[in-house]
């Protein structure tokens, strides 16, 4: 997704500084692995632990303004019950937004969908916005959410589908982004 934003994006503004904003993107991850070689080489284990706590704790973990754990956990039983009753259902969507909440507390992850397809649990994560440089900090804990729902249903995990309406990169992260993308960039003469 970093390459997508870097090559297809346009300059924009953000509360945290200038950004490159890319066109919306939809992609599928066959399997999210904590031992992914790219994560092992470029990932930040401390930040991953911090983000994981945002997904597992019901209280707000500073510096965040909301808890995904509180928004997700209470709805998972409903999704599991629906899929037990109707394994073919396309309706196991949960919303992570709250009408009328403060504009600076609207979560980037706005919804999750769960479907049973080909004998596995497929999960779709819909993001209103996402920093492509740190997106793995969401995908790894989300894979734990998917695995928990799959276990509750006695299933294996299928792919994780991700939709991001406004993928972006902060220009302040450009040096690190280019270091990661360098092996994938075309060679110049």
C-alpha cells in the first residue's frame, strides 16, 4: 500500500502535517503473520505492543483517543451467533463508529465484517483513513480478532480483506518509507 500511495497519491494536509493521499484501495491478505520477514526487519515491536493493547483493552490506552477493544468486543458475540444461525450470511457487520461522537475521536477503523466462505472465516476491515507506513500495527491485532471469532465458530481463518478509503503517508516518514520500498522501486540508469 505504501507504493500505491507514493506513486498514485497527491499532496494534502492533515492535523499532523503534510501527507500524500492515495486513491481508495481494496486488497486481500491471505495470512497475517507476526513472523513476517518485512515486519521482523522494519517493524517496531514496542509500537505493535501498544497498538495491540488498543485492540485488547476496554479502556483508552494513551496516546489514543478511543479503544477498539471496547468498540469491538461487545459485538463479536452477536456476529458469532448470527454466523452459527446462518453460516451463509453476509450480514455479520459490526460498526465501530458512534453517532455524534467528537470529530477528533472518530476511529480510523469504521467497521468489520465476518463471513464463512470455503470452510474458513473471511474478515473484511473497512478503514475511513489509514497511514500506509504503520498499517501493519492494525493488521496484526486484527488477525487476532479474526482468529478469536474463527475459534468460536470452530473454523480456520480465511483471508483478511482490507478497504481503505483514504490511504496516506506522512511526509515526515518519507525517509523510512523509501528505505522499506527501495528493493521494490525500479532501477534508474
